[in-house]
C-alpha cells in the first residue's frame, strides 16, 4: 500500500472528520462543517505527532522519525488548507 502525500492525507482526514460534524441547513453550515472537520483533523495530526515524537530517553529499536516528519507535513497541509 502506497502512503498518501501529506496534502492528500490532510484532505482525507478532513473528509473523514466531516461525517461526524454537526450539519444543519443554514447557508453557512457547510463552510462551518468543513472548518469543524479541519479542526478535528488537526487534533488527530497533533496526536500522531506526539506519539511519533523522537524520545532520546527511550530506544525502541527503530526510528519513528519518518512518521514524525510525515505527520508534521500533514499538519502543515491542514493548516494551509482553505475551506
């Protein structure tokens, strides 16, 4: 399985989170729903970054640096996404 680019992963997270955001039928509702989804996706990215953060006190035998870098790139894409 090929890993998504950070930009594509950011979009995928927003799309997945969107399904769980409150929706009503106001004119601005869809934009608010997308903003809520973006905030949820940023929370998820932060959780992954924290989990992957390199810890010099603990050596688990493999490097999480590639995942840490990947999720930081995803977070950057999320922050730069215009809803």
